[in-house]
């Protein structure tokens, strides 16, 4: 099933099709307004994927009662969706790098809607868990591909701002969904199934709108089409583009495309450390999905809706982190000017030092003010520091990977998504036993201590990153 082309065997380099300077078909030359529209559509696909990861969490008790399983087992409805994120990027990353961003995202978002309908219609635990896992596989497509698609539109200097909004959707979605879910499940006219009906409606709406309004942004695919049109228009078969021979076949799927993210994760020290750091911080948000009900519902006896409102503290922290990330843009622009306009991945990292301090501070603060004898506002504010630290670290790690791996950005982000999803799927399963057995204070302090151990990581990469990138098999050689 190898893709066939009509390209002549005489591949004269003089006839390689490329974008001219100022070419309106080059995505980097789109108007700022049009780029903003495309960015909004893509980040909305990521948001619906992120919402799906936690929107069912408030309905876990109702699901446990309906299918007659324990609440610990019902957590699988959340964990298996996130586990699907660990599987999906190995498929969707290569698809986007061969066939384009649209095919790498939009069919998957539509299928996410279909499997959300499947979960809503399920009548037993097995069907709920299976449809959630498959839904996660499809929901991972925008999560892993939008960052790479933004690199199609923006140069490195501008891209930091766009990725900030993407990170806010990916990180804010899991904290916003429990609030929406709690309001739905406590409504006597609705039940837990409506959580998935809402997810399905959002997925279908975004997929349909983007099908008509989202333009392809991946330059190799656009140049492939341009080469085909040029041959047809000029009747000169010598015009060609290297991407015309790109395809995913049975032969190269296992040896190249699907294995590339795993290979990058296992062989690249840069990838392993940055992804592990980002993944640990990301998984802590899903731990909070299980811990906040213990603190605010079980111990303080708040109603389900009221006990979900402290998630707003995390969300506000995520949004406040935008100011720090935006402030770094001037520093990054200065670093690029010194580097002859080339990307400087290490210049993305200074904010992570601040985030690295906020994260353990938030967990220590949360753990030792969570008891009912303290005002509710104290652990809620602590959640703001957790959200801010998490978003700062997550976004800058994403920017670092995109800057470092350039043309392989989709595979790099796929590798990151796979690792963080494995951690985020496993940690919620251990959250309730851990916090119930150790107590909220000691358990939160343990996590804060682990976060403290990670503090030197940005400093290490700021010093040794350039040397490590020069040894990389995947990072472009012209980046210093």
C-alpha cells in the first residue's frame, strides 16, 4: 500500500517546489487575524480532548452504584481514558507528519464524539471502560498534534504566545470539567450519562466546524499539492517535492513512524528528562481530581457542587501563569537575536524555575491547611500555586521540545503525551489509598518533596542543553 506518484525519475534539484518569499500559501505568511482563527479552532479541539479526561470524575460514585463495582474500580473510567492518550500519539503524530494536520486531528475528534455516545449508552462496567479507553485514543490526537501545528503557523519568536493558550486549554480543561460535571450529576433531571452526552455534543460540534473552517497548515503536504498542481498546469513532469513519496505502509509503520516517538523517548536524554519532568507535574492535576473530594466533600461535608468549586483555585492559578509565560517572551526574543534569529530552546526554561518553586510550595501549603479546622480559602489558594507551577512547567517544556526537534515536533510531543498519560493514568488509582492511609498532610508533603528534587532540572538543561542537542539524532543540526 505504498503511495504512488507521477513524479519523474529524473529528480532535478532545480525543480523542487518550494514557497517563494512572501508566498500567501505559506502558513507562516497568513495574516495575524487568520492565524488567530486557526489557533482558536485547534486549541478548541485540544480543549474538548482535555475535558473528556476528567468530565466523568464527578460521576464515579453514580457509575460504581449503577454497574455494582467499588469506587476504586470506578476510577478506571477516568484512568483508562488517560491511558488511551498513551497509546494514541504513536498513531496520530506520524499520521500528521505524513498526511497533514487535518487528517491527524479531525477524524479522531469526530470518533471521540462517537465513543462518548458509546459510553453514555453503556449498560455495564466493561462497555464503559472499553469505550472510555478507545475514546482516549482518539482524544489524544489534538492533544499531541496541535502544538506541532502551531509551529507550522508561527516562527519561534511568536509561537510562545500561541502555545500559552494551547497549554491553558490542555491544563485548564481537566480542572474545569469536574465543576461542569458536578453541576450535571447533582441535577435531579439528569444523570451521569449526560456527562458523556455533553462531551459528545462538544466533540461533534468542533469537528464539524473545523472540517469546513480549518485549513491545512503542514508545509510538506501543501508543497506536495503545489508540486502536483504545477505539473498539471505546466505539463512539465520534472516539478516535484520530496514529500510526494511519503506514506505510512505496513513495512515502515513498525520500523519508523509508530516507533519514532518511543525511540526518541528511549534514546534521547533531552527527551527523557524533559518529558519526565512535564509528566510528573501533569499527573499531579489528575491526582487532585481524587484528593479534592476527600478534603472538601468527605472531611468538610460540603455538597458535591460546592466541593468542586475549589478547583477554580487551580484554574485561576493556571490562568495567572500566563503572565509569567508572556513575560518570558521578551527574554526569548533577545536570545534569538543573539543567535542570528535561530530558536534557542534553553531560553524557554527560566520560567520553569519559578514554576518549580510554586509546585512544591502549593503541595506543602495544601497538605497542612486541608484539615477542616482551617478556613476553606487556605487550601484553595494553595491550589492556585499548584495550578500556576504546573502550567508554567508544562508550557515551557512543550516549547522546549518544539524548539529542539523542529520537523519532528509532532513525534516529540507524542512521546511527551505518551509518558505523561501513563503517569496520569496510574496516579489517580493510587491517590485515595495513599491519602487515606498516610493522611492528607504527609501524602501531599511527599509529593512536594519529590517536586523539590526536580528543581535542578531546568538549571541543568540551561547549562548543558546545547551540548546535548548537538549529540541528538533528531534535533536539527543548525540549532546551536
